[in-house]
C-alpha cells in the first residue's frame, strides 16, 4: 500500500515539473506578444522549443524506468554510470550535429559601416537576394534575417567552444541527477517507514516470545527439572541453572538489537535445547551440525527458535523414538553471493484427538516468521516447508550478512 502511494506521489512530482517546463515557452511568448505591439503569437516558435524539450523528455523516461532502478534498487553502480556516460556522449554527438547553427537567428538591429560590410556587398556588389529588386529575407517586425556565418571549410566551430551545446549537456546531466535524487528520496522514505514498522514488529514479537515461550509453564517445568536434578546430580543442576539464566539474559538484552552474531544465536538455541531435553528420555535423538566459520555472520535475533520450539512441541513423543536434526551451512548462491542455509527436521507422531491445547505445527508461529522475513529480507530469502506423514522439515535460505 505504501509502495503504491509513493509511486503515485513520485509520478505526480514528475508530471508537475514537466508540465511547468513545457508551459514555460507558451507563457513567455504570450507575455512577449502582449507587451509588443504588432507581435503575433507564433506557435512555430513554441514547437521549436518543444522539440528540444521532447528529446530531454525521452531521455528522462529511459533513465527513470530503466537506468535509475539499476542504481537505486539493485546497486549496480558500475553498470549505471557506464550507461549514463554513453547516453550523455550520444546526446553530445547529436547536439553537435544538430545545433542552433541550423536554425536562423535574429540579430541586433544595427547599421553596417562600410568597413564592416560583408565582402559580397563591398564595391557595389549586391548579393543575389538583393538583385533584380529583391530584398533580403525579413522578419515580421522588419528586422533582417541573419544567417550563421559560413566557415571556409563549411564546418561549425569546435564542439567545446559552442556554448549552446555545453548548456544542453549540462542541463541533461542536471536533469538525470535530479531524477536520481527524487528516486533516492522516495526510496529512503520507504526504507525509513519500513524500518520503523520492522522495529515495532520486532518489539511485539519479542514480547510475544517472552509471553509464549518463557511462560509460567516453561519456567515451572524447567524449575521442576532442576529440583529433581538437585538430588540426582548436583553439578548438572548447577549447569542447568546457568543455562536458564543465559536464556533469560539473551532474550531480555541481546534480542533488543537489530542483528546479533550467529554464534550467540547458536549458543542461545543450544542452551534452550539442553533445557528441553532434560524432560525426555534417550528415545530422543538430537543432532546439530554447523560450519566452523559462522563467527563473522550476523542474523536477526530469535530467528530460528520458533522452528526449534515447534520441533520439540510437535515432533517428540515420550512413547516412540523421535529425532530432531538441525543443520546450518554456508553456501554460494547462483549470483556468487554467500548464503546461509538453515534447516530443522523432526519426526511426526499422531496426536490424540483430545490434545487441542497446543497450536498445530506451522500455524500462527510460521505466519509470524514469514512476515518478519518479508520485512527484513524482502524477496531475498526462501522459506520451504516439507510436511508429510512421518516428517516435518523447514529450510530457510537467507543472505549472509557480516
């Protein structure tokens, strides 16, 4: 919705600017016609200016819809500046070959002294236009129509010395950068709004996580397990208390950040799984595999815990053999960029019909995770869910951020 609104506003800005630009020659000629007696409104003069503006407008459309997105949305800087340089160069060649020397110009009214007359008018010679009673071409107000001076070789002045060509090129470059600036402004505004929405959602999800995951039942079960371990294995009970304190500290403090090191996120999940596995017997097989080079990777906090939680809640049985396999790999994407492939696979067991208190696997929790991933990564992620009778698997593919 916000993207569509920004698009409309951006288009409106362009329409207003170009509308004012195309209206300028009409207003200028109208004012000159009103203030000059005998001056008529000549649309041909307007069309000459509009023809030049039309070329700028075509280049603007190409830049706005094809070239600018390369830099603004895809960050292809080298490709963008290379194409823009080619466009400016082609425009310069076109401008040089079809400049103002091809169009008659009005010159100042002045008397020509004998020493300043053209060669063809000296010594009594008259140009062809003035022979046989013919007069030279005149404008409506009686001023002579000056023609551009001919060079001995028939060529125009050097390109770099033509101020009209330089002005046109400067205007073109300013127009392209103005278009780029407007696009960057609207993109920055969208990103800012999206970041505000993301921060708000992260806060809500963290509060929801504390309310849902670290609820009294979770704490009660964990404390009961620790109480049972005190008489059985005192050292294990102490370690469990430390793990619980680390979980609470991570959720309360570390999760407030936008990104956290992958190593800390893995440690948090490890502490969580240790606490959960106390409740189960040896019939649960739990494996974790991850590369050694995850120290420099950062991820959003609490990104994977919902999948692990669902695996314990819906994939483990006290009566049957169960398994949970968590895997993390660092791979190369199709474009050569580094990707992080995280997966969680767990067994499935039929639940009794009376067990309606727990949310089904892949329900509201998975929808919240998808929404969060959309806000963080946009289209640059893949979340796949494979659900069959005996296995439930989640595969998350996200870009590596360092």
